């Protein structure tokens, strides 16, 4: 069969570093080069004998496309060169990948060339794997950076809030201190005011009960009582003094609670009355919840002091 092939074609195939083979229209092997022999499943005389007996290409060197998408068949049918990339070789000791090129000849034959790209494919796969790992590492790093940024932003917000609370504490402490003196003045004098008012009212009552007063003076006194609504004034004075005392006590309580609220912590463990702390908080927020929320307090008997 070799004599029937043009010598130029044979020289071209022999000079190729890629495995090459010439097939007839039935895919029988007419000629092959040394590179083809080195990778075929048959070697030497066995290969020559199989070729002489009309072995077909897929019997000597099977590829994954041989049965369903034969490159040589497509080339012969379309009368043009066909190239198929990354074709797997079957029945090999190790996985191999080829680029298969099939070119039809003018006399109805097929020249197939098999370029071994196994190493290139392995490198490409390795590069893809490295790129995938790099992307995963970058994504992990970005996630860590994002998470760390969120932590830093939260820490910054906490520091700002802490500074605000510290400033508020100093402001409240100053206000409480300034309020303390006038409140003590009011609270300390309301008892004297109550006594003085009682004494004055008693004096008026004594004058009104005397029978030896001149009629004109008695008449003027009675007229003045009527003008000022004396009975109502007496009752209202008592209410006003009670209100002043209650307001002063309430204000003193608020000032005391503000002092407790604004005191600087030592950072050390100390004893603390939880119930008293709750009472302080409720007193401070009472204006916000008054007439809207009913607070029910139920403390356990003998609630212990907590070290905190």
C-alpha cells in the first residue's frame, strides 16, 4: 500500500513530530509514522500485521470521538479540514489529550494528525485551579476585611457613644450640683413657712374671736375677710404648702438620682442595691411614662446586695 501513496505525502508524514496516519474512506490504516506507532496500543510487528490485515484507526488507537463524531468522516464528507481540540485517548496507561486534525485528499483518502497536548492541558487545569484558589482566597480576604471594617466601625461608634455618655454624665453632675443648693433652700424653709402661716392664721382667728374689739374695727376685719375669701385662702394656703413640700421632696429625689446616675464608676467590684437602682431609673423616666405606662414593681423579700 505504501507504493500507492505519493512519496511527498509519506515524507511529510515522516517528518512530522506529531502522530500521523493515512486512512482510506473506510477508515482503514494505509500508512502511519513512528510517532503514531509509539502511542498506539499495538507496537512493531503486531501493528504492521494489523495494518496489513485492514485494521481501522479506532481499533489501533481509539479516541473518545471515534464512534459518534469521527473527525476523518466529517472531513471526507465536507471535503475540508476538520480540527477537534482536547480529545481524550482511550485504553492508555495514563490519561492523554490530543488535538486531532483530519484533512481529506483529492483521491478520497484522509490524513489524520494527533498532537499531544496532555502537558498543556495539565498546565491549563493547574492554572485554572490556582486561579480558583486565588479567587477564593481573595473572596475570603475581602470578607475578613469587610468584617474587620464593620468591627472597627462598631468600636468607633461605641467610643463616640461612650464619650457622649461621659460628657452627659459630667453635665448632669454639674446641673445636679447647681440645683442642690436652691432645692435645699426651698425644702429647708418650707417647714418654717408652714409654721409662720399657721401662726398668722391663728392670730387672725384670735382677733376675730375677741368681743372687746371696736365695732368699726370688727366690721373692717369682717369686710376684709370677705374680700380676700378668707376661708378659701386658709384652705388653699395649706394645700400650697403641701404642694411646695411635695415638689421640693420630688426635686430633691431627682437631684439625688441624677447624682447617682452621673457618678463615675471606679471600674472595681462593689456592692450595689438592684432595687434602689431600679427605683432611681424609674424616677428619672417618670415624666416620659406618666399617664401612658403603668409600672408595677414587685421586689422579692430580702433581695440581697449584688457585688458588681
